């Protein structure tokens, strides 16, 4: 029996949503199967950040500080009435201040956040948040290696991380580089490639050594392609889709959706597009099924 893995709303959806959401109408309500329980939402309270202050050490330039304050005040936060302030406040701290510190090499930095309620209404609360910061030492980039890669040269993958030895270490740059590596593999049909990272810290030299280990996985080829709900148009559209036997490159599918977005039903969404993988024989089944809302 075949074991199928279906990419829907995850890997594929990441690409499809970007293409479809800006050019096609949202799915009409009657096309979506929602239970009454799903539609019922518990009361949520909006958190507004009306002021930001920093205490202790200030490692941020005026430009970085301004961007950080803007990002904090634009944060979209909703909580339940029972949720303690520490939950959303620490989440905010992790997504903003901690990331900004790591982006400047302060990997040992310590920070705390204190929220002060300044105004309360039935559906929203206004807060000033105060961050206390201890930066610790600033680290720089040490060894940066890619291991266990065979499809691409290690140096080609390493080049995706835009940091050179001696430069201030930036965790966000490393994460983006690893994501770029995985996308390179996807263009060659390696849809389940993962790149894990281990690090060692040389505290005497204030260096962070990074080792990226690649698990390449299976190379997938197109097994079958099916279109439903388009009638006579389907035959012509099939000519533009990836062909059975070809290495599955996610870009070929996204290019198809871009090129034909005006031909597809106006209520198309990522729910109508599925890519199912069979790891046993290394094939993918592409299904475009537009029948669900054909009468909408």
C-alpha cells in the first residue's frame, strides 16, 4: 500500500497563498465547511502598546531603536481575559528585543519586560512596556561549515549565509541562509530536505562557530497531474504543467499558477491545490480540483 504525504496549506500553501491571495477573490462563505462551533469565538481583548522604554544598557543605534519601537507598537496582540500579562509581554520581548539583540551578536544578553496598564476599556487595553537589558559580550562569526551535502557543493550552500568570519554574528542572517539552502534543494525535487544547525561558543575569543548538517532526503519526480472542474480548458492547461517523469520543481507549479491566474475560477484558493508525495517511489501527484465551488 502506498503511503502518501500531502503538502497542502504548508509547503505548497506558502507559495500558493502569495500568488492567489492578491489576484483572486476570497472563497465565498458557502463554499467553506465551517461548523457552528468553529464560528463561535471566545471573547478576545486587544492589547495596544502606546509607549516603549528601555532601561539598563542600550546597544541600539538611534535607527535600530526607532525601528524596534515602531515594530513593538504595531504588534497585533489579542488575549483572552484570563491570560496573564506575562504571557503576551514575554512573547513580545522574544519576537522584538531578543531578536534585535541577537542580530547584533549579543547572544548572552538578558532582558526583562514589565507591562504597565495605562487605560482599560471593555475590548482593549493600553500598555506602556518597559524593557530592562543586560547585553553581555558581543560575539563575532567564527567557523561556518556545511556538512553532508552531495547535491550542491558545500561552498555553494555556505554562500547562502551572508556572514564572513570576523563579522558581528547575526542569528537572523544564519536562519535566512539555512532557509535559502532548503529552497535550493526544492528546485531540484528534494522537497523534504532539512538543514539542522549546531553551534559552539568560544567565549575566550568571543566567536560563535556554526555547523549546518544537511539531510537531503528523497528526490521527487512528477508522477501524475490531474485537473478537475475546468472542462475543455483543462487539456490546454495540462500542457503548461510539469510533465510526468520530470524532476518536481516547485517553481514550475507556481509559474503555472501565476501565468493562468486569470483563467482559473475567481474563487480559487490554496484548498483547491494539492501535492501528494509518495516517499516509497519518489513521485508526487499534483491535483488541481476546482469542483468544490464550481456553482458559486
